[in-house]
């Protein structure tokens, strides 16, 4: 785990887990994406830690894979101010199992929104839209449609999801996470469940979480996934700055201050050879 406040953070509004979540990615990227997806929030997911956490890929390969996961819409690196009264900055990597467009990430990082406002504001990449799934119109609809995966007794039809969507949307407007939503609706189910739709409606009403005071708005500054340079969102395409996209973002570092120049090194070597020639043999 990373230090408190650092490490992995799950992006909001992801589709329910599925076997084909990462099949659109190359094998290396799909493997590491599956690994990251299983990590809990707060877990360290820097290059060094991920390389040590699995036996297949070293640090250079992991770094390259993270860049490709960024351009595929699965992650963004951010430095974030979490306390307005006593400024404290943390460094987080937001990860989304569901690939997102640059427009979606920019809106999310600019507003800090969760739920429908942030997910409906921009289209997602073609990979998500081409999956063989029922079209989902909101986070609330997606959460309802996924209840049957968590517990088959709450399998809802498309008509049921559309009818219950406004009630579910209120949960996410009040800050409920997908995990909290699913747990509240599926725990302690009776056997048998005579009407999944009627029971879900009753629980959506009776277990609605309270409204919570909104915390001070966080300030997020996106970073280039590769070189970690802070940039304006519009500059980052696929999470990479212009220099890293062109391949010049990882240039060889300059010589350390005080080091010898190539000319000085050659002169020093010549003097050493001359001294060996003229010195008396023992």
C-alpha cells in the first residue's frame, strides 16, 4: 500500500466487471490492467512496485505499458490538493476499468464530479460502445443492470432498469459508491424473491442514504503519465505531453555537474599512458 492519500484511486461510473474488460488491449497491457484492477484503492502502482509485484515484466516494460494504458483511456496521473484550509498535495493515479475519452477525463479532473454529471458529459471511446452489452444511459442504469451479476435473484429487465433509474440516480447524487449501492440492495435477500423489480424499488426507497455535506472542492492538476510533468488538460492527449508523444520525453539526462568533459577524459588518459611508459620498471 502507498502512503495514506496516495496510490491508486478508482474512477467513478465504471461498467460492471466482465470477462472482456481488457480484450481490446495487447497481451502485456491486458495483463497489467487486470493486475491493477484487482488492487484496492490506495495501493501503490508506481513502475517500481508493479515490476516487483509480478514476474513477467521489468520496469521499462511496465513503464511502457502504463503509457499505453493511459493512451487507451484507462488511467490518469494527478497531483491533488486535498485540504483547502491547510494545503496538502498528494499524487494519485486514477484507474478506470472502463476506457474513457480525453474529454471524459478532462471533465472529471476539472470538476471532481462523480456519477451521472461526469459520465454523461462526454462520449467514451469506441471500445466501450462496441461491446455486446445493452446500451447504458447512466451510472444509475449500469448499477441496476449489474445487480443480477452480484446476485441472480435481483436480475432486472431493461424495462425495470429504466423505471427504477431515477430512484437509483438519487443514491449516486448523494455520494453512494457502486460497492455501497450493490451491497445495500443485495445483502439479506429473502428466498425466494418473488419480484426482483418490486423488491429493488422498496430497498431503493427505504435504504436511501442521507444527504451529506459536500467537502471542499479538490484542486487537481493532471500530470503526464510518462514524465510526470504538470500540464494543462488540453495539452495531454491520451495522458501524455507533447514531448513524450513525440518520443523525446525520456532523453538521456545531462552529465552531473562537475564531471569531466570528453576532451578532459582523453587528455587524462594520455597522461596516464605516458606516465606508464616513462616510469622505471621494478
